[in-house]
């Protein structure tokens, strides 16, 4: 698979942001602490603390929610949350965040997502970059896999092929025999489980709770997998795959006669 072109609208986010962390507002500090050279990617993911972003409800914000969701009357609260916070890009994501208590209305938790939009002047805040718990013994499991893979060949190793911490994405090698994500079952150790031990958190933008695969490769397929570490990169890369801007190339090793050039066969 060739390296995916980053869409034109996906530029590395500025490392200066308006955020609130532990009640202290900061407008000139990087959203994420500088990476510590001697620490591992897993420790960097685990030591990050969530921040809270605040938005004051305006009539323009309410009107935008009405247009976006084609509401003829006042939009729902969760629809305003979608418009207010880019890291919650869908109604489902907004509902889940409210269910977890990550969204506050004037400092109070509101889980009734079908409530009407809050009044103009109300302060909305949302938790950003809340780290997900890492699997126990993650780095040891990564080392055990790479040490036990056949003859330590490059294609059998879980390793980073490319990484851009400023833009919030990278490419990792997925060996055959590893599922890409947890959709195959929570009890399986997947590539996504290993990612916090491989790629670093983003230096800029809205941090994902943990690295996310942007596409899948089948269990028996080895090859590069594109991953996102920031919400901005995740949205742009998902869009690139959805619009077929990424070209994939597969190579297979076959045994036996498959015919001559131009012949067709089926599997």
C-alpha cells in the first residue's frame, strides 16, 4: 500500500490552543506536554491528563446546529455539542460523551442528551484527550511478540514505518496473525492494543484517547496500516479512505500453475 496523501485541508494543528486544565486557563502553552525523550510511547499515553475546552453558546452556534441537522425548531442539546466541539463530530459521539459525564452545562453534568439547546450565554465544557486505560503488561507483550516472530524478519515485526507527531498520524507494520482492531472480540489482543507502545501521542491538536487504526487488513495479511493519534488526523484520514484517495496494492505468493499472462483465474 502506498503512503496515503494527506488531504489538502489537513494541515498540522497549531500547538497553541485555548484550553482549561485543572481550572487554569492557558492560551499560549502547547496543548500537550513536550515529549520526554527517554520515556516510552506507552508511558507518554498513560501520563497524559484530560483537559476541558469551554464554549459559550451563541445564537450563531444554535443556528448552525439547526442548519446542520435540518431542525425546524430548537435543536437538541447533543446537536449543539456536535457543532461546539470538533472532537465530537457525530451525534453518537456527543451522546456517548454526555453519558460518560464528559460534557458539562454551566459546570453541571447533563446526561439527558435530547434536552433542548441551552440558552444563549450558557457555558458548555467538554473533556478532551482523556486517556483510555492501557492493557496490562503492554510493552512486555510487544517485546514477546517481536522476539518470538519467525527469525525476526521485518515483515513479522510490530514496528513503526513512519510517524509524524505534529500532524498526528503514522504507519505501522501489521504482521500476519494479528487482527487489526477489537471488532473481532474483546478477548483478542489486536494491533490497536499494541499501538500505544509503538506510536507517540500527537504534539498538537486534539489527542485521541489512544491510537486508532484508519482501516483494516485481514488476519492473514501482513502490511502497512495507517493510524491516527489526533482527532483532526483521524477525520481527515477516514475521509481520504472513504473517498478512495488512498491506493492499495496487494502482493501474493502462490504455489502451482496459475496460467500465462492475460489468463484469468478465480480463488
